[in-house]
């Protein structure tokens, strides 16, 4: 039987006000593979549970062959659609073969005894994934990767028409990852459909017909791997600097792999070197805004890096504005944070070590002065477009609380700069790249 699975405007909430899936629509036809990609906690497992009928959507519907999933009884549904979870441990010490045989439950006769055909199917499923020699081993005593292969064999033994796989290659070595994906490909050619959640966009390039990209339960994009898995989209969803590597196949340029780029090590002096990285950045400012994110751990030298860039930019005749946030030290310990206007040179104390749990404007470590923050924001409000805008630094106050140097955030969001240099600590770099996926990332250190 040809099976067509679809979801229309599906939403799900574990509790009121905690919606984890928002208005999701998708479809998969016989012989198609759909990959669901996204970050941890993005809703992938919840989506598969809704599609399998384990969770009932708050809104929308799941349909098989234009019939609501819940209009099938349990046995009918299990013969049409199956779910292979990420990992699970049973209470009892079932053998591997017994675990795989559980996949035959929807097909067993009224007495529940496995037939010769059931045993043949189980044997074939174990052989396909390479666990036949483990048949008598207790499931709870084999390795995590072997358990994953057992669950996959159980799903294959179910012989349903649509198989949902939740991160099937997790815990597997490279050889077994490839084995599982090749099994998927072979069964797909026989008409079986797959919906696979994964953290491996490279697998999607090789095996997916379509990709659904989730971010915090919202569909960011849905379509072919080539159209969805772009550098900008991946950077936005995953908060990394992503690069798609292409290859030529029969005269066509096709995407083959996705790699993440590390922050570049760039010296501020390169602004003076024709052909150097920063030299090119300042040339390109005339055609489009150029955003630099300077990142690194606390004490790496980010403020010093920005200060030197501002110095070299002024020496070349570029106009500079913005704020620096150097630390205030007493007896070698950082006790405060100042804020300094690059336009006027005026400096004021912005923050001190937090000594109260009732501070209204604070991070876990620092208490901030609302008056000085307002002064800093006034410094950042655009009056005219300078060559270089420096914002040191955007931290938890801005990204997590929506407070702090909000004028700097607004200017970057609006593209109201020629070259902007925003300092962001390493832990918040993913959030910055989700917000500004086209930014160039620099490791801000000065030795």
C-alpha cells in the first residue's frame, strides 16, 4: 500500500505557555526521506512523537492517506508508522533477539506467538544491521552503539510504511553510521518512507529528498537540501560560522559538506596592509556595511584589540565612534567596568561587583548604573555615519535581558554603520551569529 503522511499547522505545548512546536506543516510520500534538523531543544523529538501518535497536537492534524492518524486503531497505526527512539533501557533483561521481536507485535496472531515468518523477518533485520551474533546477549549489557543498532533492527522488523528515526546514527561509529544510512537508502528504493531527526546536515546532503529546519519549534525553512542548507541559514539557526563545500559532479556544482569556520586571528595592524583582511574590510565599507564580531574568553584582550584598531583607524584618517569598556582593577583584581566614549575620550564607571541580590540592573557578577548606561546609549545613538563604530561589549544584559547597550544592538540590526566592531564573549557568540549570520568573526586577543 502506498502511504502518504502529512502534518498541517501542527502545534504542541507541554503546558500552558510552553509551546514547543509552532504551526508546522510537512509531507512525505512513499519512497521519500525527510530530514528534520535543528539545535538541541528545538522540538525535533517532540515533532516525531506527534507524527507517531504518541503525543496529541494541541492544534493541527497528522494524516495518513488523508485519514486522521487517530482514526486508525493502535494495531493499524503500528503497521503504517513506526518510531525508532534515540535510546532506551528496558526494566527486564530481554535478549537482543527478544527486543527485535517486539517490532513484530502489530503483526502477531491472536495468541501472540511468533510465527515462522515473524522469526524470519527478525533474523533478516538483525542481519541487515550486523547484530546477529548478539542475539542472545542481554540488551542492557551491550554497548550504547549496539543498543542503537538493536532499536533500528526492531524498527525494521516492524515492517511499517513510514519509519520515524530519532537521531539514528547517534552513538554509532563511522562504519555503522554508513551502514544504517545505506539501509535507509535501500529501503527507500523499495517504497519505504523516512522522517529522520538529525544533528548531521552532511547526512542530509547525501540522503535527504527534503529538509525541514527547526529553530525553537518554528520552521525556518523547508525544501531541498541545496535550497535549505545555505551558509546564512545554518549560521542563523546553529549560531556558527558555517561554510558549504561544493564539488563538481558530471559538470554540475553540488554541495557536499558543511564545515564550521573558526574565528580568524587578525592583527589590528592589518588595516594598514594593502590586501590585508582589515584593509579589505574598510574598502568594502563603501559598498555595504561590514560587521566584525570580536570574541574570546574573559581576559583574552578583546578591549585592547578594539582600542588598537580604533587607534590605527584614526591614524589612517578614518572617523571613529562608539564605546570601549575597559576593566577597573585594584591590587590586580577586576573590581569594576568603565565606559569610554571614542568620540570625546570621556570615561565613567559603568559597573561594580554585585553585592546585592536585589539589584535591578545586573548580571550574576556585575551591578550596572542605569544613569551611566543611558549616557553610553546616547553616545551610541547615530548622529552621522562614521567609518568605524565600536561597541565593547555586548553581553548577557543585552542578549538575555534586552537591556544595556540597546542603542548599539539597534544600530547593528538596522545596518546603520559602515564598519562595526562588536565585542561578544565566547559563550554568547551563538546568539550573536543567530542575530547577525553574515558577520565576520575575529578572535580578539593581543599578546
